[in-house]
C-alpha cells in the first residue's frame, strides 16, 4: 500500500538533491518567480495586539523578476497581491487587502539555501488606499527540478514601520523559472 508513495518520495528526493543541477544563480541569469504566501502571525507593536491565521487568513501572490549580477547575488522586484479568504472583509474594505511593490536583494549562500532583504512599498493595505512601508527578511531553500525550474520553500519576517509598527511571520512556497 505504501510502496507507490515511497517510490514517488525516493524519486522526488533524487531529483531535488541531484548534484548535477544547482539552485544558486550564476551571473547573467534571470528568474521569473511565482510565489504564494500566508501570514501566520502578526504582532502589532503599536496597538499591542496579535493576529493569527485563526483571526484572518489572507493569501498573497508574489510575481517577480530577478537578475543575478554576479554568481549567487541577485536584485529583483516582485508585485504582491493579497486577498482576504476569511473572514469576509470589514464593511467599506475590499477583498483585495494589499498591493505592494517589493524591491529586493538576495543571495544564495549555500546550496540550496538563500536569503533576501525586501523593501515594501504598499499603496493599498488593510483593504483600502492606505500607504504601508516595511522591510523584511527571507530565509529559504530552492530545490531544482530541472536546469530551468526550481521549487522553493521559505519563511519571511516582515516588519511594517509606517503608520503602524508590526512584525510578522509568513510562510512562502513558489516556483522559479530561469529565463
């Protein structure tokens, strides 16, 4: 009964951990990224309150383009669109909770691991036209599936510092395509 699952798992591990394909980018590589994220917990340092997935669930999509200027070092830009899944948004607010531009610097420091620093410019936050600014740190791993496709898992710690000061933890999963 578990034999097909274990065979599939073994095959996946061999592909993901293959030494012939590396996740770290080389100078001149350009990546197109598609990532989904869910904010797991946020501590609002201004109002001294905490919000978890049990209180509100927003699904974020990040569409990005990144370019490696030297081996392992990339500069990029992502567009974030966050939609409220539950509960229904408050009256007078939209399901589209956040729209943000995210310029970033990333480094592949040890295959398959990477880190990035992200600046956030969000003209739409909390479902209304309200500016939000922030910084975030990302730590993750990118597993190559082929020479052009990688799957990544990461954790982000976003810090918002404009209007309200807040600190959070976001889980991320994505695909990147080497163009």
